[in-house]
């Protein structure tokens, strides 16, 4: 694995760079869904072999497969393996916050050819990633040279180059991005483990920070923009994303820099009127007590572990989708986008 990006990065030279080879976190062959086990990254690259809807659902619950668009694709393939109502219900309940999963299960459930529909969903998400990359890079432009991001939004979260990560990769390919500042993204360290692995693989300069350092760096003028992904966007533009996103949005607003959300339109949920109606997944408190197998606190310390928080639409500078960029998203602008 390349070590590019560690230490003090050098300014990016202007001009386009050749794109790095693409990472594929999922592939479906011979009645089997092969998926990179994300719980083992960055130290071991191991593929899971999932042959039943129950195995796919368990991989999603365990975060071996994660990221809103990617778990939607995984669930689609999982249901194609056994397109029954029982399998659909099992997969739909694997994680409650990301709407892509339910949308994909619903599409495959009514399809005449479930596997063809699953492949179509996969292809649509890959195409969406490319369009998001172009729209987001055009919107941010060459002045966004240092960009902070949270959690993981690359190919490990969405087919193609991901969502927010795809924008970063496109800016890097265009030669205007100097560095990315990824947060650790506690408690499961998706930023430290997964985003750093992808940034190094793409040769994008970066400096990893602890979550608590983000607001101070933003306030001190060391960040040009913040870009994140999304697990669900309510009809009014409120955004559910990895816990800690709301604080970054507040810091960006206070500093007067753009706070950009990137995601496919499959993540927008017109049936959820506002962020207050989004179910926030509460995960095992043990994920807070333990990191890397080491106990961090008292073994019986009471903990809360919300996996997501909700950022009000008023704090979102722009929503970047495959259909274009919506500045200051609202119920009216999202209706127009989806029309």
C-alpha cells in the first residue's frame, strides 16, 4: 500500500493528473456477493463470500459492508439471491437510518428479474458517483485547496469513487487540491481506518486529525471547505449523517466557509418531512468502551452510541447530487430536483 500523503504535504501542481485505478468494494459472481470486509481494513484486505440474504444482512449490521449507497446495492444483491418477502423484511431492517437500503429492497421486490434490477441499481450508483464528482468539483472550484471531511465516503461507501470522496478525488485529478483533512470519526474510526486507506491508495495528500481538533482548525482559517456524505436527506433538506457532522456544520457556518453535502438522489427521502422524523440508529455501547480491542474506560461505564446526527438544512451550503447542485436546499428546491 502506498504511503503517499503522510507527513507535510506538498502543494498540488496545476493541471490534470491521470486518475488512480478504481476500487471495487462489491462484486457479484456465480450466485455469490463478494464484499471487502471493512472491519479488517486497513491492515488486511479480505473478501467476504455472501450467499444468502441473512449473510448479507448480518454483514451490513456488523459494518463489514457500510455506506448508504453501498448497503443499498448489497441489499439489492442479497434479495436477488432469494427474492421472498421474508428476505426483503430481513434486509430492510438491517440498518434503519440509511434510506438507500429500503429503496433498493423495494425496487428488487417488485422486479420481474431481481438480479437484473440489482445490477441496474449498482450501475446507477456508479454513474451517480461520476456525476457527483464533476458537479462537486465544478462547484467548489480551484480555490478550495484544503478540505476537511468526516467519516468515509469513498468507494467503500458508494460504488464508483464514492460521494464526497469522489469530489475530492476529482479535484485531485484536476490538480487543484493541496490536501484533505480527514477526521478519525469515532467510535469506529471510519476516517482513520478507511478514508486514510483510500486517500493513500489514490495518492491524495492528507493529514489525519482527531475529531475534537476539527472545529479549531476551521475557526483558525486552515480549512477552505467541509464536505461530507449523507445517509438520509429529509424532504426539507435536513441531513442525517455520521455522528459529529452537525458540529462540523456549526463550525463551518461560524467561520463563513462552505459546508457541502454530497450524495445521490437515492438518499433523498420525500416521505420523511424533516430531520426530526429520521430514526437515529443507536449501536452497541461496547463500540464506545473499546477501540482496537483495548478497553478505553471502565468496563461497566454507561455509554450512549448514536451512529448519526441530523444537520438542519439551514446549515447546508449546497447539496451535490448526480442531477446537479442545490444551493441552500429546501423542500421546494428538492421537489424540483426530484421532479
